[in-house]
C-alpha cells in the first residue's frame, strides 16, 4: 500500500495516524478513478469525470493493483515516474520505519530491508540520510520519566529489549553498507537508552520523541542525550500507526473500503483470508538549503493469510 | 530605503520633463536584468529582516520625551566605533570586507531623521540554528544601537511617535515647522533625513500633487471627546506658503486627526521580511501566495492607535503612509476631468498589490484586478523583449508612476549593467508585497519582500512574526498551498484591517480550502507524490469563484475553523514542522513564537494597539477626551522601554506577552 503526501487537517498538535490513513485512502480512490476509463474505453484525460459515473465499488481491484513476485501492490506503482528533481546532495532524506505488533525480530530484519528498498526505488536515490525505527508499544511518556518504574511496562504490549537489539542489527547492516548514513530510535527514555546503548555496535545518533508539549521533556533525558551525543528530534506520530482493524476497513468492501479484501457480500471477488499489517514506512525528502519538502509519502505492508 | 547615490536632484517641473526618459531607461534595464537572470536557478533560501527604530530622548526633569534628530551622529558613531570596524564595520559605506567571525549588524539611515534601521550582518538561512539566532541577533542590534546613543536616548520600536506634529517641542533639537520643502504646518523640514534624496522626495510629491498630502485619521470618540471633533492643533491663519490654503479649503475633516506631510507616514516603523526564492518561478509563486496574507498580518500586528497626540479610531499605520506619499493629481484622483494626465489611478503609490504574477494554472482570470492601470506601450516593449504578458503587465503597472527623484548626472548615459533607473520606479512603488529582481553585481537571486507588518515593541515579538512568515513560506512551497482570492478582496481586507480591534471584531475574505486536490493520476503512475516540478500540472479549477472564499475572523484564519473548514495557518505550520527533522530545543523555541501568534489571534493576548490604547485610557492624567498629553506620553514611552527590556516579566505589558515566558516551567527543555 502506498500513500502520497497529505496534511493533517487538525488537530495538528495531537499525535495521530490520520495523515497515514487519509493518504492511503485518497491514493486508493485516485487510482481507482484513474483506471476506471480503461473499462469503458475513454482516454484518461477525462478520467475524473468518467470515473464518477461508475460507482468505484464496481471497479475490480485487479484493474488498479499489480501482482508481482507474490506481492500485491495497492495501487500498482510505476517506479519510473517518481523520483526527485535534483541530485542526491541537495536533499535530506529521512525514513521512519514503524514495526507493528506480533512480528518477530527475525521478521523485522527482513522488513527493514524491504521497506528501505521500496523507499530508494521510489525516490531513485542510492541512500538515505536517516533511518528511524519505532517499536510498537514503546511510548515515551515524559511525566513518567523520572519515576522508578520502567515506562514501557505500563503499556499493554511490552517489547523485549533483546528483540530490539536483534532488530537493530538490521539497521547496523544498512549503515555499514552505506545505504543509511545515520540510524535512530524513537520514544526511548533515558533509562531504556542506558540499557540499549551498550548492546549496539552502531549507536543511534537520533532519538525522536513526541512533543505535544515540548516543555515536558525531562532534563534527565536532555542531559543524557547530550552526554551520549544523541540528538533529540521531535515527531507527531502514534506508535501503533496501523492497527489490523484499520487495514481491514481500508481494503475491505465497506463504504470507505477499497474492495481488495473479500467481504460478506456476494458477487465481487476479493482476497480471502486474515489480513495482518507488518510494517509502515514514512519517507520525507527535504531540499536542504531551502527547507522545502519536495516528496513525502508512506508505504505499508500487510500479509494476507489463508 | 533604496539607493542613496548623490547628485543634483531635479525639482518637479524638470523631473516631470524627464519622466519618460527615466521610465524608458528603466524598462531597458529591466529587460537586461530579465535576460541575465530569468534562468537563474537553485538559489538557497536566504532571508532577512529589517527592524526600524524611533530614537527617543527622555527629559526626566521636565517629564518629557522627545524624538532625537541625531540620526546622522549616531550612524557616524556606529561607523567610527573601533571594535566594530575591526569586525567589519556596520554602516555599509564604511564597511570593510571581512572573511570570518560573527557578522556585525548593519545600520541604515531612514526617511525620518529620528529613525534608524538595522539588518542582520548576513542573511538568515533555513537551518534551524539560524532561526534560533534571530531573536538574540535582534537584541544584540538594539544593544549596539543604544551603545552609540546618549545616555538618555533609546531605540524604541513603536510604529509612530505618539506626539509627532503637536504644537510643543516634540523634537530635539527643536526646529519650527513650515519649511520650504514639506510646507507642513506641524513639522519642520529638519524632521527628514538631510540627504538630498529625502527632502526632494517630499517636495516633489507635494509638487506633483499640486497641494500638500492630506491625511485624516478618524479620532477615537471617548466619553469626553468633543462632538464634532475639530482638530484643535490646526492653524487656519497661517500664511507662509500657498499650501497653507489647504486647510482653508477643507483639507482637515471633522472628527478626524489632520496631518499634512510625508514624514507623518514615512516616519513610521515597519517590520519587513525579504526572501530569496529558488528561481523566478518560485519567486512569482510566493509573491502571489503571500499577497492574501498581507491584511491578516497587518491586523494581527496592529500597533498604531495614536496620531499627533490623539487616540485614533484605527489600529494600524498603513493608510496613513499611503496618504503621506500620495502624489496623484486631481485628474488622476478623479476630482477633475482628465486633460493633462494619462489616466485615473485608483491607488496611491503606497498601497496593497494589484497584480498576481505567477504562471500558475490555479490562477484564474477572475482573480485579477479589473481596474488595473497599465502602460500598454511599455508592456509591449517588455513582451517584445521576451517577457511573458503576466509579468510584463506587473511591471507596466508599476511604471504608470512618475519617477519622483531624478539626478541630473544619471541622465547622461544609459548603463545596462546598472539598475538605477529601474529601481527608481520599483522602489517608489510601495506595495504590500514586492517582487525584486536580482541586482546586477551580486550573487543574489529573485526575491520577495513581505511589507505589511507593524513593528512590535519587543524583539521577542519581532522575531516571532518574522519566523512565522518564514515558516508559512516553507509550508506554502512544501504543501502546494493555494491562498488565491480575487485581488480586489485583498484591497478590501487591507481597509478592514484598519478598524479599531479588527483583529478580534472584523471578518476578512479568505480562501476556504488552501489544500491541493488529489492529482488526477495518469494510468499507471504511482501518484504517491506530488512534486512541484512535474510537468503534469493540475488543471485550472472551475466552479464559481464566490464559492472558493468566505468571510473569516483572524482567529479562524490563524487557528483554523472547526470541522472541514479552513485548517488554520498555525496548524499548517505545525504540520510542516512535523514533517521535517526539528530538534527538541528548537521546536520548543518555535512553540513560544507560534503560541504568541495563536493567542494574539484568539484574543488571549492583546495587540500592541490594544495595550497602548488601554495604557492611555487608564492613565490617571487622561481626561477621557482622546488627548494623549505630554505626561501620558512620557509614562507610555517609559513603559515601552521597560517592556523592551523585560518583555512583560515584571508584569508591565504582560497582557501582550504573558505566554512568551510564563509557559516555560522549570526543568524543561526550554528552561
């Protein structure tokens, strides 16, 4: 699944996955409308109007998606048409990879490679500047930072530090190959960082934390990060960015669905089985000396099991 | 101000004879610039702010504060300062080239002899470190300026001096009014910078106009203000100059504060920001997109509630400057049948823009000004020279004006490597957004200047508004935002912005949906991205133009409407910041700035205009009659100087500033 740039309409100060969901949904819709004329033979210059005449639910998903090496691209992507306008040195390219629940460290190492491959292919670039990873359920909560209890245990989905260290090795590999210049974490408090750092070969140069109100960032974390030469960056994403229910809704046959997954209704053909989201990657290319975001988007991967 | 070349200035009758000559050479220079720079590409974002100060002198003994006319001495002291000179000097003429170290701020003369202007020593970039340097740099500039003044003199950033033009000695040293150049019954000629350009500018504007400029500001009606209010400072019995008849011919209107000289307007301080664009295309786009924001930012920065010792019923300076340089003849104004002049001209030289110039498919012909006056011959010359019709129209519109100051020496030979004749017209068209072609001799690109904002009392506020505008431009370019509305509505909005408390009480025409529609995707394209460089542009929108915009409050425009309405400029900026890598400390500092703007728009914090008005009205010596007396003015300027230093931390002025510091708890990243 891929989605283009979109702007969170509001409330912008609250972390959310609205941007991702909107991007995916509108990209699906736009693709369907673009492909609709193929089914009735008119040229695509008038596609917008023509498409409106056909209820989008009636367009079979096979028309606007692509199957390749066991993957279904929703919508289909022509990588030849994307890319950036200027040469590599003009850009700051950042990718943020969201691991999702119920995936193992081994799987995540594979996901890392897949996600970065897609981003590089999309941007037509040999490398990215910064790759940040987000582990599900790891949520830095500033108010708890100075308390005794490790903050992640308060979350339903405790993530095992050893598994994170294992996953981190995939990032270290990309770094060693020169594909990723810097690697980083998100939502790590100072305690967790302290445990994590000694177990890394390539240290994170960035820790990205949510700043609904920056002024609650505890001094302990600021001092620790400074000491360890980790740059604290800000973000506005939620950690569980793509729950499986949301994927089902996006791809299903419901009113807002794309009609890729089979629904209870008869007639339309869709994929059968349980859908399980695997990972989401967000990428941003910013023109360095002008501060302009030239390209921004998402890829998301889900598995359909029979 | 513009170029300060020396020479022999022509008086108006002579200048008028040479106007076509200068226009012609100006157009030829413009075409030369166009040829040279139209393909200029990939310039970085560089931007600069200009802060203008009034220099005031306190007289503690008599509890009086006056404007100091020592501009030249102060600039000389700044230039001569040994330590500064070593670092590179800070007055351009005397600046020594220097390769490393902190660039020293630059100080410039201004129209008023009581004014100073400062700019950063080098332009800012978009690096976030640069953004954090802006406020300290502004503070440093103020300290440097103060260090070169007398101990009782201070650089303050009020838009206007509240008692400029009163009957008492509001300037030091004192000069009597009614000079040959301005012929003002309130101000002496010595109020203006003595550099020959400035008195000539004032004299030729008056001369071209055929009478003195006429500025009537509605007076604020307080409980004891006489009705009708007849400006008691007007002298109907003065007979020094023919122009003294103006008031006997009804120039001073009932219920208005009357002013009669260029210095009443051009003696105002503004906060101006200039951006360098990537190329001409981006520059033209920014020029168009910033235009509708002008009136909003004017109302939001309102800081001008007093003129000539009276509370006014308006909150901003704009129209007063506009009238102070209005050189239109009675024929051009439509007061007399057209005989000698070429056309009626709807706006002053200082006015909101009348053109859109971007070759943007989103620009509908319905947005253009139906009353635009254009010199068709000059436009033809520009298009013959290869310029597209849209941009040619813009410049041929600016060139309907006469050049006001012409130096005899400059008429001898045309130098196409210079831009002086072009700049003569360009820099005396004071519109709220200015599109600036690259100068010849520097590695500077196409630039856009954002000019409507009022200067704020503190450098914290000035930094906040500067940085906000910079971030808005980045959001416009990153998200392909569309703020287009029919340009006459922007002109109407500028008028609306003048009303007392417009920031909270008035509504402004604004585009409902600034976000781009999803692109129509060609078959097979991924469509995951909408880079601006793709040749497949979105089609020109259709549907009624009236449905694209509606009336909104400043709060709605800045903070957003509920539901599916306008998203709000602050949320758009936040969205931009969420999409780029910003470190915690920077984000926190930026949050202080955005918080100020958010709360000014919502009314939780007061504008400078509201605070000043409130200060006067609650002063024990105020008699409820709209008069701002010498004593009240003294305490007001003292309080302003206090706020400049303490930024509300001692509670003086906290109604304007509270959030700037109170929102920062201990132990935080911002502490």
